[in-house]
C-alpha cells in the first residue's frame, strides 16, 4: 500500500489534524520513517493518538505498516534530494523524461479517481447559463485559468481572465448575478482569489472552485467544488503535478461543455480557425 497515493486519494476527507500530520510526513518521509508515534506527533504538532488515527484512516494496520510503505516509496536518491524527487544529481535527460511521464500519469489517475462527475455536470450547466464567465487564478493556476478562458471565448462563450489581484477584486465588486466566476487555486488559500470569490457570492454570483482542499477558504465560497489531488510538496522545482491535475480537470470540463451543443461549437471553432488562417495568406 503506497502511502503517498493513499494520502492523495483520501486527503480531502481527512480531519484537520490528520491533514496536518499527513503533510508533515509527505514533506519529511525519511525523517518520519525513523520516528515513533509519540515523536511523530510532537514533531508534526499533533499527537501520538493522531498518528494511530491517520494509519487507520489510510487503511494501514498500524504505524509499522505505514513506515514500510514509506520505505518502499523513498529510494536512496530521494532520501538525499530534499527539493524535488522529479530530478536528482546524475539524472540523464531520458531519466527526467521518464520520471515526468510516470508522475503525470499517476497525477491524472488520482485526479480521475477523485472526480465528482455530478459536480462537473453542475459546472457545465452553470457555464451554459452564464451571461459572462470570469476566470481567476495567479501563478501556475493562472496559466490554467487563462487556457480555459481562451477555449471558451473561441466557441462563443464570453469570458474574461484576470491575473492581476487588484483588478480581479474590482471586477468582483461589480459582477452581476447572471455572471459566473471560476476560481483556480491549488491551495485554496490564495488571498486575491478567495476574496474575489467571497465578494462574488455576496452579490449572488455562482462560483466554481478548482482546488485540492475542501476545507480551504476558497472552498467555503464555492457553489460547485472541483477537487484536485494532493500532489505537490511545499518546496518544489516547478508546479508540474498541480498544473497536470488542473489541466486534466479543465479538459474534462471543456469537452463536456463542448459536447452539449457540439454543432454550434464546431461552427465557432471553424470560424475562428478561418479568421486566424487569414494571417498566413
């Protein structure tokens, strides 16, 4: 039983103390392997009882079985690489490519396993009804939000992508109930994003939140929550796993929306392609 896979699958359902403990173990696997339940509880700011509960919540018989799963996961190279397991000293380019392929495949499988299809269906319905769609996200999440904005605009759904935090709050202050807001924040605690969501909800606007944590500040303002797996360390070389999971979810959302009125959307795609191709003549 793989500890990291199980923590990703069950993370959103874990109580606050269990998530805190799971985060500590994910970020300090080699250290956790050598610790007792008491020491693990003290170091993580929880308790020995919390360690026992986490083992049960993740389906392990006890701490020793959980440690064995950690030992199997953490290779000797990973024990000496504190920044990111995707790259290690001595890796060749084929090594890095294979690691990335493996990681992205696992991330999409975990995203699929967490996917709430009813929530996706409700999100599609909200996009269909919206007068205008506002998309919010900063950093790597902003890249995903921008991509969805481009796709929806191309098939005739009016969208606005706002990457600037100050500007997004200005729009949130005047957004109308017939509009829709889609917010992307892997942590769910990006202040510029969750403040915009809160203001939108106060104005009677529906909010779709794409985030990993159902207990986050952003999630509290969501009409529809699209969940992401826990796939990133706090210290990372790049947001590879989070972008992979967010883009996969966006692909499912976009294709499901496209399917609802495929003939009209197909015509829009053909028309936009025709216009762009004029630049090549």
